[in-house]
C-alpha cells in the first residue's frame, strides 16, 4: 500500500508522518450534540372560576442518548471522540505543541506518539501546518463492545486539499511534490479507556480515493 507525502522536508500538502494513512472543525464531521432537554413545560391545574391556578410542575424531558440502546450509544460516543481527535490534532501541528491542545484527551498509543514525532519534525524544519483536513462519511465499520477493553473501527474520507505545510517565518508553502490524490479513505482504531474513547492508530488507504 503506497504511503503519501511523509511529513518532513519535502511535504507541501499534509499527510502527517504519524498517519500510516479527522478534527479540525469540519462541517461533514460535525455531529450535532444532543439537546439536554426541551424547555420545561409548566402544567397548570384546571379549577373553578374563583380558584387560583395550581403551582406549575416541571416535567423533565429525556435526553436523546437515553433513547439509544447501549451499543448505539457507545458508537455515538466513539464518533464524537473521533471528531474531537480530528479537531485537536491539526491544532497541535499548527501551534507545534501537543500540550496546548486537548489531543491527549482523544489520542493514545501509536496515534499520540506519531503526533508528537510530527510536531518535533516540523519544529526542526522550521515549519507549521495551515488549514484543516476535512473528514466526511465517518462510519463505525466494526465494533467489539463486550470485550474488557471495548473497541471500534471507524472509516472516513480524509480530504487534505486545504491542509498544507508552510514555512513558519514566511508562510510560504514548503517545497515538494504534492500528493497525487487529496481525498482517500482512512480507517482508525479506537478503544475505550476508563470510559473515554481514544484513537490508537490510523491507517491510510491511499489506493482508495473517495
């Protein structure tokens, strides 16, 4: 499987080195958060013409997640964390500091280690990233939720056309050969650690444009 543009001296378009291959804030990867509840409705008791209105009672509306079965709720939580990963990871590469982002909240193991290595690589070469990747069609393609450490696989379409490496001082694009394709399938493995979903690794399928 071909690898595209390792992050380093020759990359002008971003396929970071930590991706064996979503989130910046991307429209397609954005999932609307469930409403915490509708406005409380006051119920007034009917009475005689001379009676005072009864004291309103508050009816709590069930949250959207409460209507999901446990498996679907777990997948929804994983997709939300996946969105957070693709939001925070580009931030880390643009400011060259993992600690200035919430990436550790959403990444661990290989994914986090390669992100840290990529930040160091950019620093050594005097470069940063600009723009954002766009992650669309995020779908849970496999799930093992009954295991001691639950896991899911998520497949997405990664668009890097607006995500570039530039010289930190001049802002000019770094020289190098652009990727032959700018949209391809990425599959991520996630596990739930202490109730929080984290991306452990990403695999790019460069032979599967999307």
